[in-house]
C-alpha cells in the first residue's frame, strides 16, 4: 500500500482495489485475523492492529459468539489488558476515558467492551485522537485550524458521545450523537462547534434505522439538501450522515450555537467509507450562513495535523497504530518471496518416486 498523504479526494472502488491487497489466508491465520466476510480494508486493518498488539507484548484476546463459542482474534485484547487501558496510546488517555465513562451523558451509548478490548473499533480511536486535544486546548485549536479551511476559532472544550438532548423533539428526537464535539469561540465572540463522526473500518453500509416524519420536517427546514425528500438520504450509505447533519443544523437553528461544522474522519484507503462520504456530499447544496458545512477528512491528514501542531512523536505513534499499512506490504512481500523460493525448489528437486526410479535403473545397469 502506498504511504499516506494529505489528499482530499475520496477513493473509488477501482482505485482502492488496485491499492489494497488481498492478504493471503496463511498470513491472516498466523496472526489470528482470518475472519469471514471481511472487506480488504478491514482484513488489513485487523492485521495491522494485531501487529501493533504484538509490538506491545500484549497477549491475544478472545471473542465470544452469540452461541457461546470463543475464539482468538488478533485485534482483541484480554480482559486484564483491557482493564489496564492497553487500548489507549497513553496512560493519561486511559485515565481520561475512565472519567468520561463515569460522567457520560444520560442516555449515551458506550459499549465498554468495544472501548477497552476491541483494537479495531473506532470508539477507542476517537479517544486516542481527541483525548490529547481535550487535555491541551491550544493544541486542539492548532489542529482544527490545520484541518478545517477557514477555521479561525479558539477551542474552548471537547465533549465525547455528545447530544444536546437525546429524544428531544427540539433536535433529532432520537439517540443520534457526535462521537466528539469540539466547542470554540471566534474572535468576534461567536460560539461554534465541530461535530465529529469517526470511522475506521466501518463502511457506512451498516443497518439503517426507520425514519420518522420529524426527521423529514428537519430535512426540509435545514435548507442543506438539493432534494430534502430524496430516498437515498434515508438509506445506506447516507442515512447516518443525514441524521447527524440534521442534528448539527438543529443545534444552530435552536439558538444553542451561532455556527458549526460537520466533519467525518475516515482512513484514506477505506473506500467503502470514502465512497459513502462522497455520495452524501453530492446531496448537499452550497451552505449558507448559519448552516454547518460538511467536510470529509482523511484520518491520515488528521494525524499529520497533530504532528504539525506540535506533537510529532504522538502523531507517529498514531500513524503506526492506525495507518502504517506498509507493514502489511512487507509481510506479503516476505510471504511471496518464500512462495517463489518454494516454487523454484519444486522445479529443481526431483520427487521421491522419481529419485527412487533413477536409483533402481542405475542398479540394474
């Protein structure tokens, strides 16, 4: 896979298939990463997480199926490693996560097992990205100014799994929430937010929820869409982004904020997510004042911005954990080299039967 860069155009399926390798099953099996129905990107990301776990000398964890059967998965941590906070890149982040869980908003949907034990989940990724920013708001301000064109605000607070009112009809009347919400103020005193949706291996093709008339009304009132009644907004891959964008817009319309942004962060090589982001963006009109613009940001670009903003060592650790897919290429190269050598040996070494026949012929002569 090529090294990551700061491109902003989404991948399409053809380009991604030329880039993401079909990892040989022997490699996946060796690292406890052979899982059915995994996309190319998910298989590569799971393998990368397994390699990172091994680098940290962490034992492989087990997954329990609904039937009660358990098996080892390379992208899982053990219970003890999870409790120790091994899914987070710094002990200070693990401490922050524990505190966030204790003080989480009423109704916040946080799966503790995924958060602490699933290396592949986007939930710990959110904390690994935004935890250091919450602890250093000046760093957060510099990062936001790097990743959002025209952003000049000063970050004042970062919230996790945030909604202004779950189930409240003044907003989306459901449990939609931001993975992270970055609050800021502008130089002229305007209060704003950056509503963050985080993806890692998620495809935006996950199961959709039934829509309600309330969301249809919000869609009309928002002024965001070329066709607010489009059926494709209400199905995969757009529905989740549609719901979240409506929530973000309602936060401004109800007077809680003066302005805002809606961003989705996803890996450059996750073409499922990138194509979904592009499909959603095609529904949008040019935003008017008071409407939250939509921006897709590559995970690699966000990590790069953290380094540029003053934390290059931490950015390197993020890259190694989540985006260093060159390691997968190295494993595949070594595997194929071994296969090539084995093929040469088969061609140059007679099999046992042939060798025995030649020996018997020589004895008869």
